[in-house]
């Protein structure tokens, strides 16, 4: 979607733009396109190189788009499948379920002794995983695991993955150790896709679990992502916990401050000087990121470091300078 259109949608949501409400005769109707769904299921099944026999898999389909598809795919591939939140009523999509409330799947996997669990969001373009011990496997873990798997097979073109500026510092450290390069783009899957098209990079995504496997799809596909993770587990004959272990998540603190002018606050020489001082203090053991919100009068200050205390200290140091220079509202 073009940026201009996105801004108009935001204006509509904020009440700045009025759009006539469509009458009944102009409103579409949903149709269960069974043939299309079956073709899609067949395509997903064809993506797997392995049988899932004897694998116990949990699926949280978020009362959303995956509810009629995911279980059928995993069942067809031989998995013993356990499903939760597969009773949509038109109102409960994403409600206390799915990848945005993954704590329920964590409990589900441990209680039932499953090998792995996958949680999708409502429209099923995202996927997060839970390992056999109940630990969350983020989108950054997925980028690391599958990027390494591609590299080992000579499939990682350009020897790069595409991440965003908000990907965890631990991802970049793990990629450095594995000898894998990366491009950092702005937050948003459209920026990830744009980079991939322009560079030929084959895998990219966000910590939220929106992963693009460009050889197979031009957008994120949560079910496809879960199948690709199963492929890594089966190919390497290792549990998910062991595959994810080399990527250690760094503690992160993010604080938002409302400012009079985002450019003036961010480009203030004293603020920049403080950011540089924090960068130097962190060295190779962390990072600081100061960026403007795209939709609010807000500056976001984020630090990743070895401990939460360290993160808090450095975030507050920068915010104190922003406040002292009179940029903060109120």
C-alpha cells in the first residue's frame, strides 16, 4: 500500500477524514471458496520434504484465518496435532489467544508434553513458536535458525538475511558468530520485502514472527513459517530448544517521550552527543536506538544491553537530556 494511502487511513481512524458509509447494496458478501482453500492446503503440504510422523505438535490458530487450514496440513503430513482457539464466532479473533498471547500455548505445550507449538495471529501472516520446554521462539530466532540452515546448504544468496532496526541485538551477535551478514531496514514488512526485491536476499522478517521466504511467497505466511521450522528440526534431528539456543535475547528497555518537535529533539546536538556517549559506553555489548514515531509526536529511546538495570540507566540518561533541553511536552 502506498504511503499516501496509509496516511489517509490513519486520518480516517483519527477522525480527521470523513468517508461516506456504504449502503447495503454496495457491501460485499463472504464466500467460502472451497476450491481455493484446498489448492492452498495442497501447496502447503507440497512444501514439506519430511513426514511429521511421531511428532506431537500444538497449534494456536487464534480463532482466525488458520483455523480451517493448519490442522489439516499437519495431520496430512503425519503429525499428532493438538489445536487450541479454533472456534471463531466473528468476534473472538486474536482475543486472548494466538501469537499476541503466546503464554497460553507455552502452558499447552508443557502440559501435553508436545515436541513443539506454533501460534499464528488472526490473519495468519505471522508465526511464533514454543519449544518443547515451553520457551518462546521469536521471529528473530526463526531468522537465525532458518538463515543458518540455508547457509549450511548453500542456499543463502548474498549470505544475508533481512532484519529490521528493532530486531534484538542478540540476533546480530549470533549472525556475526555464524558468519552471516544482514541488512537492517525500517520496521514494517513492506520494507523487508522491498529490500529483498531490490537485493535478491531470500529470507527476512520481524521479531513479531512476520517472516518472508521469498522463494515461496511474497508476503508473510504463518503456516508456511511453521512448516519451514519443522523442516529444520527434522533435517537436523534436533529439538527446537537446541536449534534456538545460540541466539540469546538481550534485555531491552524501550521508553516513549512526547515531544514538541520530533526532528528538533532527535537532532539536538546535546541529545546526539549523549547518544554517542551511550554508544561508546556500550561498545560491542549492546546498542542504543533513538527514532521518531511515524504516527505520534513521540521519540522512542531503546537500549539493549547485558542487564535490565543497564538498559534503564542509559535510556534515562538520554531522556534526561531531552527533558533538560525543553523538548518534552508537559
